[in-house]
C-alpha cells in the first residue's frame, strides 16, 4: 500500500511516500525549483502543490500517481469552514477593503485560501507541469482516497511515530494550523491522544515571526537568524515580553499588547546596521520564549507523568530552546523531528493516514537518519560533468584526499548520497571546512554571502562527541546546542559561538558511511574529529539538490573545490596563468 503525504498550505511545501508502513522517500519542493521555502505563506499561493517533490517520490518507487492508494494532506479545511460547510460556492472579494456588511470570515481572503485547499485533489490530477506528465497524466482520484489531516495532528504524528519511544508526551508549537498554535498529546503505542491545545490568535510562533519582521528579517523564513542574534545581546527587555505573554496553570497562554514599535521604537530596516538595541531585543525574546516553553513542558510532564518527550512544529527548530528543555526540563529523554517545520507535516499526515488505513498492531515507523531525498550515481555525475565541459578528476580515496584538502584550510562543496529531508545539511549536501582556524567562520559567511554574526556548526564523530562537547550524546540532526569543552575551545575556534556553545551533529557509520570516513580521515591526520558543516547553498537559495545545482553554486561562489561523488572539481588559484 502506498500513502503519499503532501504539505502545501503555508510554506515549506513537501511530499513523502510510505510503502507498506515504511518511509521510502521525502523531499521539499524548494530543492527542485530552487525557490526558497517553495513559496511564500500567503493565501494566493495555496493552490501551488509540490509537484516536483511528488514526482520524485513516485519516481523513487517507480510508480504512477494512479498507483497511490491514499493521499494525506496536512491541513483540514473543515475546521475553518463553519457555516459554509457543504456549500457548493463561496464568495471571494474582488478587491479587499471594498466589502460591505459584516463578514463571517476572520480574513477576507479565507474563501480563496480554503477553496484552493478543498480543490487540491483536482489540482493534483490536472495542474501538474507538462514535463512531469509521465507520472501524473491520466490519474483520477476517488474521494475516499483523499484525507485531510489536521495540521497539528500531522506535526504530532511526525514527532511521535518515528521516535524511538513506544510512549511519550508530545508537544507541537508553531505559528498556526487551522485553529491551534500549540498542542499537547499523549503517544501510547499506535494511539495519539489530544490532551489540550492553545488556539489562535495566541501563538508563540507568530510572536517570534513578528519580532523577526521587526528586526528587519523575513518572517516565516529568518527566525533562526534572530536566535543567532540573541547570543550577542542581554535580556534587558524581559519584562516587556513577559507583559505580552501570560501563562496559566493548565497549559494555556495568551499573547496580547505586543505594540512592538511603541515598546521598542522604530523597526529596523532591512540591511540597516545592527545595534546593541537589536541584540537585546532578540536576547530578551529568546529568554522569555525559553522561560514560557519550559513552564508548558513542566505542565505537560505533570499531566502525562511520562519520561519521554517528542517535539515538532517550527518552534522546535530553535536549537537553543531545545537545549534548555533538555537540560532544565523534567523529561528523561527527548526526540525532535528533524523536519519539524511544515515540511515535516507531509510525513506526519502520511504516517497518520497509513496507520488509520492499515490498523497495524506495532509502532514500527523509524527515522534513524534524514537522508530521504534524491541521490546520483557516479555514472550520472560524470555524464553531467562531461556534458557541461567541467574539468574534473576521479579520486582514488575520497576520504583521505578530501581530508588533505581540508587540512590546507580550503573550503569544499560536499555532494554525496541521498539528499537530506528538513532544513539542515547533514553531510550529503554540505559545505565543509577545517574548524581549526579562527577566521573560518567569517570566511564561510563571506562565501555564503550572509550576515557576519551567523555561527557555523560542527560535525563530530559520535564516539568522540562527549570529549569535545560537554555532556554530548547522540545528536544526528543538529537540533540542539552543547557547550564546547573548555580544553578544546582553542582547537576548534571556528565552530564555537560567541556564547561558548555549538550546534553539533554527531555522525556514525550507519547513518552516512562516506561522511563518517571523511571525519575519521581528518581526525587521523589532525587529531581533531570535527569539521565545520554548513549548508551547500548561498544567500536566498535553498540547499542544492542535483549535480547541476552543485556545479552552478560552486562556480558562482568562492569555494576552493567540489567533491561530488567520486570526483573532484578544483578552481585554478588566483594569478595562475590560463593556457
């Protein structure tokens, strides 16, 4: 049985495919279109389905759309239709602001938004791009095949079912779903039981988004930059944020009286200089977010009395918050979905629907790694390099020869194996460098054309992690920070953030053998089992997907070398005569 999961409502459009209870493919639309986040989260874009990601999933299984048994869409429009349920037509404003009389809608564009969602099955069979018709043309969907799954159920399912736990408390926090913004669930075997929820307009995710915009960044995109910025500030505005957020003893909270410009002055313009004032706002927001979520986590622990916690939703991508929950929270174990943002709801919706249809007795969904995207053979890679007339040579020992290049303090693009699912580059589509030079962090920010305050992250051999990072354990998805061990700080200055932490990725041979071998080779030659790992992309672009993407990014950026499959492409040093 094939179950296709789809996320298309807000942003981070994605698709995944489950075959007989096992995940076989998952990818975000942005990787194929090279449009960051796939699209912007506005009502006018809701009709856009992730056709390229869906095509990849079908291609992986070598099936046609008509071979899919069930379709799981991670949003349930019935929760918003109200009195309009069952109606054949719906009124859409021709020009917003010219409506007369009261409206039953929260937003005048809700009719357009919901109409696009309800018609998604028809758009899937009729709206595919012409060049993808091989796996779409001629398909017809029966109503019984299509399942609208509540957004936060999809988040919760993505967090609990692939986790290593058979029982767990589950918390999801994001900007918004249909109505809910925060939900609490109990996972027990194959059951997912809703314990409570916080509804719109009260949303920690949306508050973080609004401050992101206030600080001159792009909301629903750049929240991680605010988290990085926070490390440079002091929590001098915590009372202002505490005044906005009121937490109650039943898992509920309210957010009111934001008035950001009234409280903090004019918003920062994009590309304007950062000041201590901006740092302090970001730090205060992060401080109070951690404070509030910890209070909610303690309530959930009292309510469930479980020892395991699962997290998903966009807020769960905040690795500093995750570390605070890990270190100060009441749960013994924690697992965070690596695709915690909306992309992960495609997975959650598919798993939830698959369970409903299969009625299987055992909880057997597992996600030991995040490598569920496309991969390219050496034959395919070499064929492209030859076609593009790119100079290259074949490596005899990929790990050893790449480690030698990295020891020369060079920056490489690293393209190996199946692409990652989720926002983190985890050694398949990465930019790698030595962590031993203090200047490497700033050099990488120049290479990627990004803000100078942005940290870069370390990949470390799993067996050596605790020796280099305090109390480090398995952390394969780069979703939590750890303190750099004091006696190692001077050895890896490039990956130590201004606050003394690092967002680590632990690597073992079962997850990614080629990546693991490179780290082992680098350790053998340098004594350091750590490499800088940042995503293989540049400003405003998604992580690369194909050999073409990798070569284009490499040649248009100041990298030194590209290791792609078994091949290496190197640039001629500046000043070398061209023959």
